[in-house]
C-alpha cells in the first residue's frame, strides 16, 4: 500500500493549462478505472472534482478533466484561474482498499 | 443536507487509546460505505479504513491490528477505535462517505478532528 506518486508542485499563469500526473502500480491505478481527484484548500476538507478517471461531479467546472494510461492518471486544469490555487490529490481503488497520492500544490503565478 | 461531524480527538500519550466518532445527518451510515481518512500536519491524505455494506471492513497496513472501524446504526454514528497509538498517528481524522451509485468517490467529508499523540 504505497502512496501514489504525484509531483510536489505545479504552477501556471492565469489562462494556461496545467496537468498533474498520478503514478501507481498494477495493484491500483492500472487495474481499475476508479481513480478520483480531490481539491483541498488550506484548513478545509477535500472536495471531489473528478471520479472514475474522467467524470466530473455536478457543479464542478468543465475546466477540470481527467485521463488515464496504464498505471498513470492525470488531472488537467485548463484556463487556470486564481481560485484553482490549492492542493490536489489523486486516489485509486486497490481491491477493497484505497490509496491516495502524496499531493500536488498548484500555484497560479 | 448531508452533514458529517467528527469528535473525540485530543492529546493522547503514546501507547494510549482513543475513540473517534462521526455523527451523520442526512444519510444513514448503515446504508452507506463509510471511511476514515487522515492527514498529518502539513502532509497529504492517507486512507485509513472503510466499512462496506454488510460490515465488511478494510484497513491500511499502517493501522491494521490497532484500529477498528464500527458503527451504531441506532445512533447513526461511525466510530474509529484507535489503540496502541504512535506519534505517527498524529493527524486530522476525517470521516467521508464513499458514493457508490454514480461516482465511486468520497463525496461528503466532515470537518475533521485532530489527534495528537505525544508525551
């Protein structure tokens, strides 16, 4: 049950697109299309922004999109806005268990 | 409106025990898959435990054998009994609902309760 690998930080200017990778193993990301992504502001509980690799919950901006290839999932934020500055975590089902990524801090320059 | 309210955190010495509670409103813990997720100060999220339908439970390797997830259906409360606590268990503990009908994601979260393990 090792944490999924994410870059520690990603930055971009307003209007740009950024992508965050999430690398797992054959026991989690590669085996299930059950990767979700969470946005967390300091001192707040996480919020679900992507589920089942690429689906958006109701109310989440269509600037958020997800994808997966083999054991690596990705979250893309297009048209970056100041309000997107937050920590982002991926999460994968792993056969009864769940595993989170280490988290990526997104900075809007 | 769904609300999850955690309580029971505090300062505890290494080796001690603590029981966290997650009081739910707007959903029935008996009909939902409920999980505990923690976050050490300044660190990332770590999945801890889940209770599936039929009370099937799973635990992270880091807590298996020391933590026990349970629920009281009559009180609509989810619990996490934590024994033999270690300094590395210091974290904010969140309870969350795993939504299985559509998203298979953790869609409702509490505000968290802080557990500090220190002498």
